[in-house]
């Protein structure tokens, strides 16, 4: 995982969400093909928006409790938080432009 991406787990989920203004969490699992397809795009965005938006990844297998509490039922799912509040959710592999457009809309 890139150094630009925070790893989220059941243990630190609440503190990461609370401590980050603009945050995108990629809910994924190692066995998920579409998740692996999205990873390079997510890592590139994390690098390009470093210092402006926090990018995080949560392995839904390792953090099943949090995944269940968030209602994750398909992966990959990107969850956008602004000021600690969930503001948007996108499921499936998306092109970079789609993710950036969502960021522009929810992180005004």
C-alpha cells in the first residue's frame, strides 16, 4: 500500500473519520478482482491530492464489524466523508474522472 494511503480497521475507523476533514475510504478485499483494478487509480488520486484529501483503505475481511455497520454489501465501495459525516457512496470500479467529479461535488 502507498504511503499516501491510511489503513483503516475496526480499531481506528472512528478516529480516522473524526480526524480527517475530507476523507475517501476504499472498502475492498484482497480476493476481489474489481478492487485490484481500482487500486492504481485510487493510489494515483491519493498522491495527487495529498494534503487536500485523506485517502484510506479498509479491508472488509479484516474489518468485518465496521463493514457491517457501514452496510457494505458489495465491493469496491468508495465512501466519501466531509467533516466526519458520510456525504456520498460509490460502488464498483469507476474511471478517475468520475471519482474526481464526485470529489468536486461533495468537497466544496
